[in-house]
């Protein structure tokens, strides 16, 4: 395996899940693997142009491909509704079912209060773990504009979450995770 192949293999193994997670929120589930595969096909063709900090570059390619693959229909999909469908086994074990449903509904309602650009800023940093400078490249704006979007998004999210709690009651404390030990 030459150096280019080794670099591509590292990129793929390191970032496939991140890219797929980003794409699955923006395209139809049945198209997510194809779009993700196309991202890595482009990465292979341009392996010498991929920067050392590859995730923002890969997510930028993914954003462009997702937009192109869905056109106007892709913009009609609500990111929050896509997030609502993502519940893992770990989520189910994390809390009692009722607490989980209430917390999830409150979080989704709070995300719906954000503009699409604010929701993108919040999810790129909180969900995908990007630094603001890298997330700004993915979002296609300056770092300053992105930081403003992120600040406004966080502020609106906090207000929406605060408003979702009945002021006369205290929010339930999160339940500890259930760890299932194998016999």
C-alpha cells in the first residue's frame, strides 16, 4: 500500500461515521450511503488536496453533494424531524422511557425554534464536534458570521428549553445509565 492509499484508508476509517451521520440528516435514508460513498470517492480523487484537518473538508463536500442530490426537495426536509428518528439502544437504556420521550420532545421543540442556519451552527459544533472555524467552512460563511449564528442559536435554544419547563415543577434528574453485564 502506497502513502496515498494509506492516507485514504485512514481518512475513511476515521471519518466515515462522521460523514455518514452528517449526510443521513440531509438526504433520504436510502440515499445516505450513496452520498457518503461519493464523498469518499471525491476524497480519493483529490487525496493530495485534502487538508490535514480533513473533517471540515469532507463535511463541506458532503453538504454540496447532499444539496445537489436533493435540489429543492432536500431543503424541504426539516433537520429536526430527521434528528427525531435517530434513537439508539444506548438512548433507550439511558433513561426511563417516559423521561426520555419528554426530554427528546423538549429538545426537538427547542431545535425547531431555531432558524435553519442557527440549527446548522448548533449541530455542527455540538453534534459533529467541529470548532467554529472549521464549522464556518462547512457552512460556507465567515468565522464571524458563523460565530454570530452559533451565539444566537445557543441563546434561542436555551430560552426555548427554559420555556419548555413548567416553572412550578422541577425537571427530573437524569437517570443513571443501565449497564447490562454479560454472565
